[in-house]
């Protein structure tokens, strides 16, 4: 009496994580003119316009020129937007073109999928931020008071938006849904977070509202790394940013583990 053979998974099959990571990195690196150069140009235009209009008219922290104050905010804004765009655009394109199945077929765990998308989004965000910084140095000298604070907030902030982009990519089934996510959540949270101003210049009500915006803490902590001054304690900002990042990571991992909208 013959028994039905049992098909066992190959034990020598390596992880697909490096392949997926390379694929996500090559997505934006092959079109760097669009994914890196274009955001840098946008940030440069903001810098030229706002610096021309407000330099000498706005005093920030009693000692920091407005143009210098503006650059870390523009760097962080560019990093956040591009970190969000990397996984969200990748997933929605894979869903619409029908090649999402090629991510699900290989022996990839939900943690590997999450890590590949997250790391690629962080790399893209850091590349854009570094390029904005380098271009801005042609216009104003920008010393760094504490590089460790700069790096910690840059990585955590890109991680937050990369994770949020992953969640948005899983939830969105059409480009207009993803656009709504960007236009009604990401853009307002970014622009109303102190990129162009210190919240101490706001009325008390709007200062209180700003403290409920997690993006404010990413920019304020990042700016502290440059000037050693900030609107709130950098340790408070670090605690908020770390907590938000941890919660979003757990939520995204839960969605991936359940196969949310991936197996439809």
C-alpha cells in the first residue's frame, strides 16, 4: 500500500529578503532624476523663495538666521515625503500591474517583507535629505551641533513615514485612494509641523494643536541636532518619535501577517 508523498519545503532555500531589498532600492535608484533630484529641486525652490522673503524679517531662537533655521525643516520634509512615497508607490503599482503575486510566492515571511520595504524607504529618505543638505551648503553655512541627534531623528522619522507608506500601500486599491492619503494626511501633517516657523510664534491654541502632531517632534528634534535649541525638549521629542515608530511597526507587521488585502 503506497502512501501519498508529503512535499516538504526545501531547507536549503535562502531568504528572499536581500532580493526584495535590492528590488526596492533599484526602483528609485534607477530613476534618481525623478526620485532624488526632483525633491531636491523642490526644496531648493522653497529655500530661495522663503529665504528671500523672510530673511531679516523673522527672528528664530534669538540667534539663528531664518535661512539656517529653514534648511533642517526642508530636509526633514523632503525625507518624510519620499520615505512615504517609496513603499506606497511600489505596492500600489504592484497591485495594479498584477505582479504583487511575485512577492507572495517566494518563501518570504511577513517580517522580511516589512524589513525590505522599510529599509529601502529609509535609504531613499536619507539620500534625499543628504542631497538637500549638500545643495543648501552653497547658499548658507550650516554647522551641526550634534550629529548623533541628527542621525537618530533622521532614521526614526524616515522609518515612521516608510511604515506609514507601507500601510497606505496595503490599504489603497487605486491611485486616487493613495493620493487622498497623501493629500489629506501626510501633506497637512508635514506642512503644519514647524517646517517654516517655530511654534512659539503661534497663538496658544495652535501651539497646543501642534503638540498633537507627531511630525512636529520629528522636525523639532532633528533641528535640535543642528542648533542645540528647540521648541520642546529633544528627549521628549525622541520619546514621542520612538513610540510612534514602534506602534506603526507593530500595526504594519500585524497587517502583513494577516495578509490584509494581499491575497484578494
